[in-house]
């Protein structure tokens, strides 16, 4: 959707106000400008010249988690998520990116080698800047560096996932072959998730290709309106994955999944050389849980005695419609008992870089999630998105709860111990 | 707004509950109606008081400086009732959102205006009690707004509307005094019925700060059925017959072919796309009497020419039918982008005539008008499917609305069943109440609000 096409979409908002029931940001800010109806009407006002696309407008456009709750709930099906992203895009095109975002997105993300070095430096120096918690949950900042002192950060791994494995892992008696898109959070911060995925796949006689030169899916750039960077990253991902001779391309992060499965189509629609490749890739892209639920967990499954509760990440449950498969997988493992929380699809407030730029607000949203988790009798929180994991861990830690937090792959892998 | 005045408002409610940035204020230039007043109508300020004391201080200040006050809940009315104007302060009552008490012995509840209707309903239902009014927006509309607009809903056929449940109110007058109306008892005839005067007054007479409602026992069960017709006229004739047979359904919804086709296209639950009309009927009460009511209604529908009756066998099947009904607007929004829900209401036995006239009006002005009515109470929601960007078509739409209203009044009906007059219909109000009636309303308004600061321009058009 381009800026000049937006009018067609904004007039479809009948202003009923039903988004007030679901918007996590509105529940905290309570100003009409913070709810989907307000944002859509501000965009309309900018199109009609009633409101200027200035800093105040930009701030209001930043009040969106892209959680898609309003889109699912909207009686007219207005694509509020795309409208807000297009507004952010226009702001970047007209005014440029703020300095920090420019450094991270344009310099860091666009250059994989620089990003790798940065992450390596981070792994080496983080001990000076952060103190590690004794319970092994993560780190808290030691120095003032723009991060809240209370904020729990997960350390950058000293050995990223992709350096731990060869590009191809051949499973004995392989029946299928898949490619793994690792995503940044899993590769650099939480390689244990990737290790769990590989363990499960090998146990299910599935060979794995992990293209070594793969990089960020582009979501951070896309979400912040930096379309040129997002396009460049999308092209690189398509180049690395579209032509692989595999049965599926597995994703272990809700947001990366949305990008590869559907958002690339829009991002690369002006690149005719890519149209056929993008289609081919999007057909093969599938969330790890969907793929596993379809073939069913094979081999000997040891009991995993845990009471768990499952958080539906926004980009899995509404972005890709993945709801039943993770539960189906957990139910197939002996010993696992699911204790559902109230409203499992409610956003945890992370929203990727949103939690960096709006930490206070994202933690207020997070508190509802923490409360809902604590109200169950579960001792483990399971989810399918590494970004939610970091944010929910932070919230649980600040709330004084010792609930274990696992990616669903980490939970399933325990059955193969 | 002058810095001095701004400071005074800030002192009353606290700085963080005052919105003074243009982009924030701009978002109060519309509500759920089709009216948006834009930049030139952007309010001077938005304030969010926490209690009746703050509301009173705001009114005193506003009255002293003659600042128009626009009370607002969730901004979900469809009559333009909370649309702002440039010199006004919008007063949002969302922070006053406590259910004060639910008295299970006397079947009454007391609550603040910012409580969301559906939240209140689910709280009383946990106790086996029932607050029936169910406007389509009840999931997000507030009780204060429901009182101001006298909201209705599909259940109106059997259970009436908001006014039938409000026993008493606490209100702040335009001049700042706090008064109580009505009582917590089922009977009270002490003095004028000020409660009824204020319910449905659309924020023009006083600010509601507390509501006392009566509750009834929650019906034990319900059952849903669909009657399929090959003729819209026959379907609409059936409505009055059902009531004449002594059955009072909870809801009786009439959907025409335009809706049936689009809903089926949208939810795929096997609705009969060839049918000219369907009646979606729900009955409730004790378990033992549900089948009996359904049998009676089915018999009448078949006698009136229904080609098929479909009774939901399970709660899931019933839910599917209601999902279909609830997705009605969404489904037609794909036909044209702008949807205008008309609200004229007629006596039940006049439904067939007026439906016929609506069809003729649509043809005359070459616009699409679909019908989806709360037919059980004569509340015909003629839905105009149009495009607000097409100025020429909007002129025809405006003319068609005028003709629908005239037709409804001629049939002994009313301009609006549950949406209110607001800005949308203020120019028509005289048609229904007459010049003398209008003058009396204006006299009442001046008596309660001498400086005309409460939601001016609404309803009475001045």
C-alpha cells in the first residue's frame, strides 16, 4: 500500500470505536489519539491537509505495537497495521531517520559483517556494562546508558548459533530436508532455541541447511519506516533461501515469519526480478510449530512433567493464524499440562524496538501479561517468539516471579533428552 | 485557550488529565457518526475529571466564562452527539468507571458513567442477574453515554431500552450544583420525573455522574431460529403476527437479500443466498418453555409463507447465526466504503409498508439501501451503502434520508428509535414534535442551562 493509496483504506474506518476494547496502548494512554480509530483519523487528516506530518504526528504514529489486535477486531477489516507503517514510512521519507535509528538500521543492519563484529564486541564487553543475575536469567545495567536500571537484558551470546554448526546437518535416515532461518534474536542472543530446534529435527529424521550468510529479516527497518533498508534485507534473504532444494523454510520467530511469509510480497512488489522468487519462498516458509504439528512428533518422547501456560505472540496468532499447532504439539508430549491464561493473545508489549524506544509504556502493557501468567498455576511460560521471551522475562523478574520462560522448541526438546 | 484558563482546568483535574496538544484535540472532532468537523472544529481543550467534585468545578468555571462543554464517554454514538466545536472543552468521563454496588437483595446497581456497558453486564450476570439493553457498541460504549442517548439494541423488543432500567441519577447542572433524581426504589413519584427528562437528553441538560439501575433475574436459557422467506414483504408482515400470537421474542431481526448475500460471502455458514429475506429470532426464559415458544413462532412463520425454518440445535449453531448477524456491517463495508445506518422506527404493523417505500426511495435516488432491522420493535435500520468521497451521490443520499424520515413519520413512527437526534437530525426534530413542542424543549433547556453551555448545537440545533 502506497501513501497516495491510503485514502481508500482510511475512509473504510466507520469510526465505531470498537478498537477501544483491544488496543493495548489505548488501555494505558487513554487518549483518543492513541487508539486505532484516532491514528487512522490522524492519517486521514494528514492526507487532507488538516494536520501536519510533524513531530507530534510522528510520536502518535509511534504509539503502535503492530500487534494487529485492532485489525482482527475491526468490523470493517481496516488494515490499521499497514496504515501506521505507511505513515512511519512517509515520515522517514520526508524527514529522515533519527540519528540512533539511522546508525542501527542503515549502518549496523545493512552490513552483516559489521553487525557480526558489533555483536562480538557486545559479547566481550557486556560484563563491564551489565551485572549478571545469580539466577541465570539475564543481566541488569551497571551504568547509565539510556537503559532503565531495572531492565533485564539477555546477554549477547559469545558464540552465535550459526558459528556452532556446519551449513548442512545431515540426519540419519533423513526423510525430509528443511532450511532454517535463524533470525537475529536466536542467532546472537538465544542460540539455545536454535539448538533445541536442531535437536528436534534430527530426532525426527530431518536434515537441515543453515545458510551461513543469512542476515536480519528486515522487520526492525520495516517497522520503523526505513523501507530502503528493509528492501535490501528482504532481497538478501530471498536470494539466500528461495532457490534451496528443501521441503520447507522453518522460522522460529513470529515476526520473522510474517516478514518472509507475507510482508516481502509488498516490500518487493516494485522489483519484477523478485516477484516469482518471493512467491516461491513464501510458499515454503512455515513456522516451526506448524511444520512439526503437520508431521507429528516422531521417536521416543520422554515425559516432561511441567505445568505450562502458552503466550500467543501477536505475529504468530494474528499475523499467521498459528494458534492450535503449538498446543497440539505440547499435548502430544506426556507429562505436559497446559493451564491457559486469560486472553493468551494479548500483546506482551515487547513489539521489538518499541520496547527500546518506549520502555515505560511497554512495561505497563507487560504488567497485564505478567498478572495473567501469575493467575494460572503454571510454573513455565511457553511462547513462540524470542522477542516476547526477553520482555516477559523482564516483567516476571521485576514482578518478583520465578516462572521459567521457554521457547516452545526448548520445551519440546526436553522430550528428546 | 488563554493560559490563565488552561491553568484553571489543570488545577481542577491535574495536568496529566488535560490534553492541549492540537493532534490530541483533533481526535475529538468526530464520533461514530458520519460527521467530522476537522481542523476548524477542533476543541480548545480535552479534560478527564476523576469525580463529581471535579465535574462540578469544571461546570462552575465553564459557566462563569461561558465555555461550551461537550460531555463524552467512548465517543461511540452515531448521531454526532459528541462531535466537538472550536470554542468547546470536551469532558471525557472515562476515569469515573467504578461499579459502586450491585445489590442482589433489592435488584439494583449503582455505578459511575464511565463503566463500559458490557463489563457491567458481565459483572451482574456472574450473580445471576441481567441488565438487558444491548446496543451494538456495548462492548466499548459507556453507561453514561447509554443514559445520555437512551440506548436500545436488539433485545428492546422484549426488554425495552435504557430508560426502562434507570431508577435514579446523580447529575451536575450547567451551573455546577450536584443534584439527585429518582430513588433506589421501584416506585417513586416524588416531584417531576427528572430522571426521565435527563435520560436521552444527549448531554444538553446536565452531566450524569452516577446511575442507579434496576436489574432483573437472568433468563435460564435461550434458543435461536432462522425463518427464510422468498419475499421481503411476507417476512415483514410476519413480525406483527408473532406478537399477536402472544409470543414476545427477545430479538426479532429482519435481514434483506443484500445483507444475506454479503454476510454469507463473508462468513460462509450456509445462509440461503437466494432468499429475499430472513428473520433471525431468539426466545428466552425457563428451559421448559423454550421449545414451546420456538414451535409457536415456527408455525406462524410457515403460515405467513416462510419457505424454510432452521432451528439452531446447539449453542454453537446459535452462535454461528449471531456471528453472522454481528458481521453484517463488516460484510457490506466491502460493497461501498461508507455506511450510514438510519434509525427511523415505526409501529410493528407498519413495517411492510415502510420497507416497501424504502425500496422505492432507493430506486428513485439510485443508491443502495439495505435493510437490517430490529423488526421486533419496529426499529428499521435502513443502511445506506455509499462513498463519502462522491459528493454528488452524497446529495442524493441526503435527499433519500429525508424521504425515509417523512415516510416513517407518516406511518406514525419516530425519527430515531435509539440513535438520538444529535447533529444528524436536529433539522428534522420540528417535523416530529411540532413548533410548539420544539419551543417547550427550548424553554426547558434555557431553564436548566441559562448560558447554553451544555453540548450546544445538539438536538435543538442552537
